């Protein structure tokens, strides 16, 4: 039989495979995160009619004579080029810009995907709602009151506690950044109440106890008689409360003072020192006055005394004018610019940034780090095996996954509210389809022509 018949058959079969791959690419042109395939051909083994010979003194060399026996498929590659991004506005939709794959868990097995159409299930777990696979990452841990993500640990499920509570936290720090007008007149001894009010500057700020109850902190500054750079500060908690809260302002450890302290300024208008009612003084670095008051809503101590709450009143740094109390000839400003307490809140929303960090937004105005989405990269991502549902699995030639946060070891960044589309180019696929069809057609002609030649051979005996 003629070798061209089998060469033509191999051409038909392998062009059909190429057409299958092209058809699959076109069918997934709108599949999120899909990566197109490509077929590469190579020739099959050739039959030698005669070997090559080297040159002699009389004759030159002779090349080998070989007849090819057809073609075969060299490889079917997966092309991992970047797909275009489509904005969706859905918080849980994630797209990857650059290298990497999302890590998914299906039972005890890991899968990898570029399709980031995620959602939250009934338990608050971040999943692929199409197949239930769970997105992997790291949940935040709280250490010394601070959220910390240990990306060196093994990955696990990401749970977003929608509607979960953020417990109340008592105020422990209040920072001041006000200016006291140096032009205010000194209050003479025996001045009336109206005169005192006109020469006193008051700051109000809300503070919180352990239950999340709001208390009014009132801090009044009055210029001392006979001085130019000293002010008496009087601090009270809930000044309008019928039951006094026994406010104390202290610098030292002894508890025999009251709710007054003195703030002293330099001739340059910057903070110089502070002295409490028992004579303790601070005059270097960051000046801090410890304020305590009775929490009347709390159950009394065993000895019947009220529960006390303490916070630090931060006056600022000596010699500084940034976020500190100053005394310049400008209008006094009311600014207690920060306190760190808050009441109880519920998780109302969450957001995911480019690093994959999930931040919870609570109704009490606080933001909490909840976790971080993990990414995986491979030494040879083309060696991954498609496992259906837009996922890949590890093979012997892909290498083990390098799992870590974004931006590490060549990993890309995460775009929330968007999806990565298929990287299939229809113009390219239609062109390949034409070339493949012509190749198939030409191979079929090889078979029919060879058949005609065989028929002529059989007709020789007539």
C-alpha cells in the first residue's frame, strides 16, 4: 500500500484534534478566567531509503534518502496570557492582574483558578458559588489588641462574619492639639463668675467606658493670676451628671490630688511642662496626665467602692507644635483630635484591597482586618492540568505551588469588583480555523489521489 495514504490519515486525525481545541477555545470565549489552548504539530518518523555517504577521492558525499510517514501532535499548550478585566462592582468579585492563581479547597484537595466570581455562603465562608469550593487565605489573629496576619502559616478557609459584633472598647488615650490664646487677660483675684467664663477656654470630648457608654469629658483652661505662660486645667467627666464621677488628674503614682493640673509654656509658645495638684511634674518628651473617674453603671467592688476607669490625656511633646497644646497669640481652638474608645458595633460591610486584605467596616465606625486572600505561583504554570470548572491541579511538571500574599515572589495584585475575562482572541481563532480546515482538506485530497493511483495500478492487468 502507498505510504501517502497513512500520511494523509495522520493529517486528517491530527487536524481534527486541532479543530477540537479551536472549537473549545471559541466556546469559552466568554468564560471567566479561561486560558486558551494551542496545538503544535511535528513530523513523524521517516523511513530511510538509503543512508548518507562521505566524500571519497573520486566522488563527493551523498545525502540520505528518506520518506516521511506523516505527522503527529507535538503538544497541546495552555496559554496563560493576561485576560482583559471587566468591572462588575460586586465586592466579592476578584480579578488577578499579573501572575498567580487563587487557591481553592474542595474537600482535602487543592485547586487553582483565575476565575474570581466568588460569593459568601450561609456560614459566611468565601466560596465559589458555582461549585462550593472554598477560597483559601489567612484569617487575622489578634495579638496585644492588634490584628496580625501570619502569611507564613498554612492557608485555610476565609470566613467573613457578616452581622458579627465588634465589642465595645474603653477609652485609653485622648490626644489634644488645641491652641490657648496668649492674649487672654489674666483673671484677677476676686473676679466674678462672668469674668471667669470670659477668660476660660473649654474643650468637650466624648469618651467611652468598657460597656460602650458615652461620657462627656470637659477640660477647661484658665490663665493663672500673675503669670504669662501658665494655665490651670480643670477636667471633669460628665459635668452635668447629678451624681459626681469623682474625676482625678494625676502625674505621679500617689492618689491624693484632685481634678486640676497646671500647663506651662515656654516664651516661644510651645509646651514646656505640666504639674498636678500633688506637685508631681513632667517636663521632657511627651507629656501625659492620667485621668480617672467612677463608672457608676458598673457593679461596685467588693469593698463597696465604685469601679474606676483610667485613660491618658496626651498634652503633646515638649517643644513641638504638631498635634500638641500651644500658646500663641491666635484665637483659641477647640481640638481634642483623637480618642480610641468606641461602643459596640455590627459588621455592616467589608472591602478587599489590592493586597487581598479583607477589612470589615462596623457600625460603630471601626475598621477591622479580617483576613487576606492567598495566591499561588508555579515554576511551570504551563504544566498545570485542567480539572474542569475553570480550575487547574498540580502535575509532576508544574512544580509545587508557591503560596503567599500578593506582591511576593512575582505574584500579581488583586482587583476587587472586577473579573478577568477569557484570553481567547476570536480573530486569531477564526484564522486558525481556516488554516486548519484547509489542512484537513489537503490531507483528504492526498488520500483520494493515492486511491486513484492505486486504481490505475490495478487496471494494468486489463
